[in-house]
């Protein structure tokens, strides 16, 4: 029986739109190096994954801004920019495809590999994935997945292991017959572990504080070596 693949969305398939982020920061008086924007999300997640920092205010934003070289008095302007960004519908803000994500979904689907999506989201993740042409449930123009589980729809979010239940049911797999690819140690890795699913920490910049505690992917194409 083939191992089933459960994919996160933010950081694995989609990232914040770089033009929107850059524009918001510039409107707040900050001048970001746009070349750093593609990596900033992962540094932000790494910062927010720290247990102590997770208890502080705005850990994701601080990590993101720090990755761009902003700190001190500049943080207030950065927070203002993010306040405006968070007002955008998630379907519009999270609209930049992670390189290789679409190709991975296409290859998994064409090879008959069982795939599902499990995302901490706002209720629009399925619409977003369809709009991006990344996947849909059932037949369509994009690769087919067994389920798209949105935390806002099912009422529970990672790291709570119950969020994986609809995906496991749709995949017709036991937890030990699945892997979960996600970019957050605190939410994805721990949530998968709690559900009995093998976590694959997508960590393209090798930032994880626990490099030997669980498996890692430095690129999405590394998934094939795990599945093989």
C-alpha cells in the first residue's frame, strides 16, 4: 500500500504575495530588500516556533521583519504594515506559489499517490487552491486530492491531532501509513506526531532547532526520496 501524503498550504504551497508585502512596508516608511522577501516567511515561522517567543506579542511579524533587517524603532512601522496586510482576504494575500509545489502535486496525482491537504486557514483555502490551479477535490483541470481540510471549517487546528481525522478518512489510511509535510515545528511537526503521522518538516533554510528529532525536507523534491 502506498504511503499517503498530507500537505500543509502556507509555506509549502503558498506564500504571502511579495508585491503586497513590499508595498505595505514602503507605505509605512520602510524600504525592504525585495530579494529577501521569499525567505522571510520561513524565518518568521522559525521565530514564532520558539516556545518563549510564541507567548510574546506578534512573533511572526517580528521574525519576518528581522529577516528583512528591521528592528528597534522600525518594528512599529512594520507592525503598521502588517496590520494593513492582515486586512486583505487570505485568498488574495497568500497568492504566491512556492517553487516546485505545483509540480509536486501534479507528479503525486499523476502517479496515483493518495494526497490530502490539511491547513490552518480561514475557510478559503480550498477556493484559494482551486483559483491557483494547484488542486481540487474530485475531477477537474488541476491535480486531484482526496480532501482539503481547512481548520476554520472543521473547527480545530494544528497542533490538535483531530484536524487530521477528515483527511485520514478520505485517504482511507491509518496515521502510520501517512506523512505530513509542513513548515512549522510547533504546529505541523507536533500536530502530526500527536496524530501518529510521520512529520516531514519543510525547512528550506535549515533553521530547525531540532535537526535530529524528526525528518526534514530542504526542497519539496526531497519528498520522493522519503516515499521511495
